[in-house]
C-alpha cells in the first residue's frame, strides 16, 4: 500500500477546502431566497435578506397557491417539458444514428448542414416572421416545442456516442435480418443510457426554462409557462397585485417581494429533484460523447 506524502495530503486538503468554500458560496443565495420567502414583507423591508426568517410567514405561498395562475403555468411547463423532451429524444436519436452509420449516403453533407446551423442562422426577425406569419404557430403551445425539437449540439453528442459503439453489434443483427429501426430501438439505445440521460437532461432543462419563446409568441395567460410567469412577476408589480386581486383575503396587502421569492422556489423545485437520479449518468455520457470527433 502506497502512503500519501505530506505535500499530497496538503494539496488534497486545499482542494477540499476550496470546494467547500465554493459550495457555501453557491448555497448562500439559495438559502437566502428560501429564508426570505418564508418571511414577512415588513421584516425584509426593515432587515433586508437574511439566512433565517426574522418573522416567519406563509403569506406569499398562500397567495400563489390560492390563485389558479400558478397551477395553469405548472401544467403548461410540465407538458412542454415532458412532451418536448420525449419528441426531441426521438428525433435527435434518429438523426444522430443515421449520420453515425458509415453506409448512409450523404451523411457527411447532412452533418455539415446541421453543423452550419450552429454557426449561422437567420436571426430573430426572420425566425419570428417564419413562425408567426408563415407557419401560423403564434399563441399555440406547440410553438414552445416544435422549433426546438432538434439541437445540433445534442445531436452531435449522441452521434459521437453511437459511433463509439462496436459496429459488430449492428452487423450481426443485420445478418439475422434486423432492419435499422429495430437495431436502433433494441440494440443501440439500450447500450446508450448514459448519453441518452445526459442529452435528455439538457433538453428537459431547456424546455423547463423556456420563457423567451413565450415572450415572443404567447399572449394568452392560460398558456404562460412557469418561467415566463415568474419573469413577469419579477418585472411587474402590477401582475402581483392582479394575482392578489383574485384572492379574497380580508385586509390583505400583497407581499410583492416575498411572492417573487416564493414563486422562484416553487418553479425550481421539480427540476432540481431530477439531478440526483441522472447524476450517475451525466459525467459518463459527456465524457464518452466527447472522445471522438
């Protein structure tokens, strides 16, 4: 057994110390938001943001959960995250597998076309005219899903992972009479779980945090996603008053600051819970997908 030298121990200790300090630095803002969301409006105005509630209160959470706006926004966000991630994984996997197979004709041209879109695009105005005027998708919930179905970066990540799988697996299946769709679904995808989990998490985060598309194309309040709702609450005090007006609480003064903080906590909760389940695949998927160019 090789014993660690004193310099190695000091170096390891310094790494642990730096990581601990960085973790505390990252956690402090979250703790302050959680604490302040459970505080009264007056205590925040008087004492500022604190790590522990000075005057405990659930007024902000009562307000946002008694109004239907937050539930509708949750429903929209869950739908676009679930449906968008599933559809994106299907289309991205199919395209990535097609250009990873060496016998596919024009696969390099297709790959270059996808790569070209990573470097150049038509811009915001052209994109807006295409979606709203020619495709007629304005104020449709599908405008939050369809334009982002395939990410070129995620597609290349999956293609590199598929290309690292031993070709003999697909060749032996073809000799037994399997077609490409069967090989992809029954052989390639089951052995690509780390890459699929990583890319799936990328897509899920993208759809969960989608607010800019809603800002451009959605004007119906019933179709607002969560992140766009919180963006409006953050920037518009009148919107908080509008939510409070729908809630019948006697002598109630809208807690504008704590409502913003409570809404922030409500919106980040579910997506944060995904990380512990996908973390074990995350690093492996990224590393293997990045080895081959």
